[in-house]
C-alpha cells in the first residue's frame, strides 16, 4: 500500500465509530500497576536504607583497621542521614490503600499523586543524598592521609582511596 491508499482508507472510516473501554477492567489494571509500582519503590528503599545501615559498621571497622584520619568518619553521619531521610520520607508519604468504592478517576488521581511524590524525591536527590557524600569524601581527600605504621611515613593515595572507592561503588550498585 502506498500513502494514497492509506489516506483513502482513513477517509472511509466512519466518524461515529467509538471505542468503548470497560472501566472496571481499566481500574483493575491501574490497581495492579499501582501495586507493582509500590513494591518497586518499597524494595528500592529497603536496599537504600539497608545498605546505608550495613555500611556504618563496615566503615567504622575499616577506619580502625587502616588507622584512617578523623575525616574518614564523616561518612558515618552521612550514611545515617540518608537512611533516616528515606525512612522519614516514606513514613510521611505513606501510601493509602484503595477504598472499596473508589472510582476510576479517584484511583488515577491517587496514582498521579504517588508518582509526583517520587518525582519530587528524586529531583532533590542531589541535596539529601549525593551532596553529603560528596562533602565527606572531599573532606577525606583533602586531609593528610597518615597512619601509625612501624616504618612511619605517608600512605600512598591508592591505599587511602581503595576502601573509599570500593564502598562508594558498592553503594552505587545497590
């Protein structure tokens, strides 16, 4: 078929042809998508908070084991801040369960509101998640990297940055 055939077929269509959609079927599909979205967000938050809390003892252990300077430990409050912020945000914006007689319009509005909350959270991720890590890692990188070793002296940059880079990459993967 060429373009003229398509145009002719389009013109022969009746303008009174209407598509009907079963609102109950659409509502069920919307609720299924909402449940899947809520589960995705829940498990993302569990990973974020769980990894932040699991890294606190690891960070302290590495700091003591490698005799890191005090700036190394600035990441511990950052990890606790990120875990606390995510937890508080999810408590504050708790998902309402659907009401039994909820209409399709109300369900769509509720779904849009939930998506807008997530958009706001992720739009500001730099300020509450990335910037604190950037500041703590910058403070650590600017501090003298010294340790108490029998031979004394300065550690190489690769030894200082190795645990930091591994933990940051572990955080980014999770």
